[in-house]
C-alpha cells in the first residue's frame, strides 16, 4: 500500500466515520481514523481466512478463556500488516506526533496477568500460523482495576476502556443466545428438561486478530450480556423507574467487571454465572457453526478442538453433555465420548487456593441440571476407576472435573507438568497415565520484540534478515555475531538508548532521576507472596545498609524497578506494596547512597508499561519459591530482549536456563524438592536469620521503624511472617539470593562480557516463541493443521 493511499484512507475515515474536519480533529479523532484505516486492511484477509476454512472443511480450534489481556492493538496491527512506516510518514507529513497518537489508545486489560496475556499471545500465533481458530471470552465493561498509590498504598479505581468506542470490534446482534440460570429440572418422556428461572442474552462482539504480514486473521469473539427485556414497562408505568430498569441492570452485571483476583477462589455466585454465561454461549455458537455444514454431531471431535484455559470454563464438560444428551437425544455414554473427544484442559497453577471448587448448594441453585450430570459423570468414572471423586465435602472440584472430561491435560512448563503428576493430579494421572502432556508457554516475538523494541529488532534484522520474526528460532543465527565487537557495541547501544528513554519517562512521570548507565533491575508481575517481591526488597534494604556502612565502596549502581498490582482483598500483598514504596521514599532521598541505588515503582503496571520496561531491562528478577510459579512468561520476554535472569529453578526458568546456557543465567535458591523438605524443618526461618547477620539486620529495619517514620508496627506483619511461618521461604533463600546478586554486580562491571551474555540470551530464546507452543498444541493436542498462507498483504 502506498503512503498516499493510507493517507487518503485516514482522511476519509476522519471525515466520514468521525465527522471531523482535519482542522478540528483531536488526538482521539486521528487515532480512531488511523485504527479504522488499519482495520480496513485486516477485513479482507479475515474474510478470506474464513472462506478458506469453510472450503477446506478444516478442523477449528476454540480457545475458551475468561481472560484475554490484549493491551493496545493499533501498533501491533500496523506492524503485522506492514504499514507502520507508512503510517508514521503520513503523520509526520501532517505535522502530528505519531507516538502520541499510538499512546492515546486505551490498554484493554481484560485479564489479570499471565494466563490472560498467554491467551492473547496464542491468538496472535494462531493467526500467524494460519490455524483456523476462535478465541471466546467475556466483553467486560470494566477490565482490571487501575492502580494508584496514595501515601504509598494501593488504591483501586474502576477501569473504563469501553467509555470510548472500541474501534476494533464489530457488533453482531444476530449472533445471540439465551443463557438460563436457576429453575428446575423436569422429566418429560424419559428425558430431562431444564427450565431455567431467569435468562439473559449473550451477544457477540468480534475483533479480528491478524497474524504476521496479514496472511491470516482469526476472530476473538467476546460475549456481552444483555437483558431479555430492556424495560419492565408495567413498573415503569406505575412510576417505579428504578425497579423498571432492574432487568437490564441485573443482566449487564454479568459482563460488567473482570474478577480482579486470579489466585484465590472465592466461590462467588456472580463468578460462576460469568463462567457459565460465556461457556454456554460459546458452545452453542460452535455447534451452530458445525451444524450449518454437517449433520452428524458424532463427527464433532473431527472438526472441533476446544481448549479450556484453566478450570474457569470447566462447566463446558457437563454443558456439552447436556446439549448432546438432553437436547439432542444422544445416549449419555456417547455424549460423554463426544464431549471428551473435543475438550482439553490447561492447568496453570498448583496453588491449592487457586483450584476452583463450587459448593453443591450454589451449583445446584444456579445450574441444577449440571449438578445432576456431574454426579452422573462422577459415578460413571468411579465405576471404571474407583477411588477418585469429582465431588467431595459437598463441593464440586473443577480441576478433577476438567481432567476427567478432557482428552488431553497440559501443564505450562516441563517442571510444572511433572509436578502435576505427583501432586494435585497424582491419582488421576496414575489412572490415566497418557493424558497429561507438557506444553511449555511462549510469547509472540512480534509484539514482544519486533514491536516493543524497534532498536534491537532493527539491529537483528540488519544482521540476519527479518526471517526471525516469523521463525524466532532463527534468532540463533545471531550466535556468530556475538563474537563481533561491532555488533556487540550496537547491541549495547540499543539497550542504552532504551534505558535513556525509560529514564526520561521515569523522570517526567515520577520525578526520580536515574542513571542510564546503572543496572536496570526489573521485577514486574502480580504482587504475590510466592513471587517474593519481599525477598527482592529485603535484599535492597540489606544492600542499602551495606552501602551506608561503606560509603567509599566501589558499588555497582542499580535501579530497582518494580511493577505490579495486588488483588484488592489480598492484605499481605498490599502490605508488600506499601513496604516497597516506603523503602523507595527513604532510599531515593538518601544523599549517601543516591548515586548507586534507586527504587522505582511506577503505578498501574499493565501491558503497555511492560512494553516500555522490558526493552530497557538489564536484569530480570524471576525469584519465586521453587515449585510455585507454573511457568512465567515475563521471564521469556526479558531473555528475548537481552536481559539476564536472576532466578530460581522454577517454572520455565529451568528451560530458559537450559536454552541460554547456565553461564548466562544467575541461579540461586532451593529446588522444588528442597523447598518441600525445608518446610518440614521446625524453625527454618529463625535458623536462616540467625545464620545471616545481614538478613537479621534487614528484618530488624522492618521492625524498628526505619521505613515507617519511626513507627515500629507498620511493617511488623511482614517481619513476623518472614521470621515466623515463612511458608514461601524468603529467609531460607535470602543468603543465596544475596550471593547471586553480588555475582550479578561483578558481572555487570565487565561490560563486554555482560553484553555477550545478553546477546546470547536473545540469540537463544527463539524457542520461547508462542509459535512453537501453538505448533505443539496443534500436533499433540488438537490434531489441527495450519492452512496455507493466503496472501502477503504487507507486500501489497
Ligand atoms: C499464570 C501462572 O501463575 C504463570 O506461572 C503462567 O506463566 C501463566 O499463568 C500462563 O500459563 N496464572 C495466572 O495468571 N492466573 C491463574 N489463575 C493461574 C495461573
């Protein structure tokens, strides 16, 4: 496409879609006009992909997920369709600030963290690989809350991305299904009939997801909840206006907010409603699509693969059986077999508090027929495999239900999949030894290198061509360049320029000045005890204390950067946030140490902020208690962007270390096995503290008011936890973390060697592309084939 054609398209949208004259157009208007112009370019490949899928009668993959953390879409769309440079030229020509226009887009935060972001990366890879697929989720009006700090404490505000029009989506009023809840189950001629007591409408909103070079585009279909009747006219006419609007308010509540906690299962009525709402709508939709082309539902597993992203859509099992058995009259056993032939389940965590359970009471109240079917599924399974129950202590265990209803069950890193087999799913694995397969997570190199780090990706493309963007394992072709001083210089230069940009942003938005030559040491992720941000801040405190003891020392300058939100109800995590901010305000104002140490914690960590921070990082903190982080995906993004990892043998860290080489990775801490052993040692925390005076002094600083204006109580909770139960073994891993951190300091001073290690991380991280992950799901789980590339619209 020529620059002038793109310009015409933008100006035409400005005029005819927005009704604006260029003279009066705002940043918003320009951004929307450009987005619509970009969207126009996606529509043709999108249609062609759908037609090709029908023509080939291809198997489709359906990815059911409560969360899609897609972030901003404009830049990605411009890059993937090959018009980024043209778009920049158009706006330069118009005398407008292109960066400002890109940054005007709201960050669509329809997810909490890793699980939701993985789903977004998977959609992009499915499109890049040309696998016919659809993502199904909920169109939340309010995504993950916005975080603010008030006096160092987290304050949550409602997020409102949809107050502006979501320009990427197409509303589909015709794709709507009635979804019922509650009511009774009757028998009619030997068949069960469920008569729900209330119902809402699930209506589809489609966002096209375009792959690299626009060769294929799939759909993200999000369901919004609408009332069956908008207004209760009788009540309205009787003058009760609030009550008249009630049906609408009640229905809309279902797709109103994203649950902000992905680590504890609260058993909330509304959450179960959300889960059933989007799962039931998605199943009806895919069956409707199947039946438009085929008549025998027994062929469903040949044409349909359904991936359950964690247990959130686990009700898909009983719902599919209900549709096939109750509504279509299939034998129960056949219905089970067909359902199991379609369904697969990904487990993302072994944390017991995150494994969903629903009480029989709630399940029976909201989904009475499903509870009956779950009992029947349970009985049928137990007849064949005695000893494992889906229901226990008056609850339905959704992990067990998902496992039993799935053709394949997968973990998200090698270690995690192995641990699944010996912990939560031990008994089920013994009964079904072939069911668990591993699929190590990945990230899309388009967004997480090509787009977010143009300097480094430009350098890579200069060195080895741009084949790596579609085939990230070709990054290994960089290896010979790692011994070339000129290449390394440019590598260092790219990183430094990214750091200068970030430093400027930190100065402008937070008023903290940082030295771009200091090590940028970054820990960004949800705040959680198992992720151990408190281990990091304790080490920061201990380092600061040593610097003060020895102000003439030759310290390696560091900027400790934190980012992340805590679940609103997670008190301990919020205390950690308060502590980090309190430590920051003391350390950043200490004239003795300020040339070596800064602590920076920008509020409201999100996808957009990650895109800013990762390219500028030297060190990636992946310090979870071994056995607790299922995989991690941030760890992959950092390595890809040439940051070195300091980490434990947890989740995908293990595989990252294998790929980049043990010499290019800073390992510390106990293994998962040692962790389990250590926990059984009585007084393990006290023991660790008494052996390490540095740790003792840092913990003491939490108790003596150093970071609390003299208040001894403010951080007592954290201090008591670390020196008491310390379930996550912060104290026991501290000394080794300190040792590894000092090794990092030493290594960073040898700039040439550091650069080589960093470049090797980039060269050897291609395996962590989500293209590799998706290919592996396609062959080992879905039996789905990539389609032939249709056309390269980027070249047109
Ligand atoms: C996360 C895990 O905590 C991460 O280790 C993992 O990389 C990602 O999923 C993706 O697999 N996770 C999450 O974000 N939310 C959950 N409820 C469970 C796991």
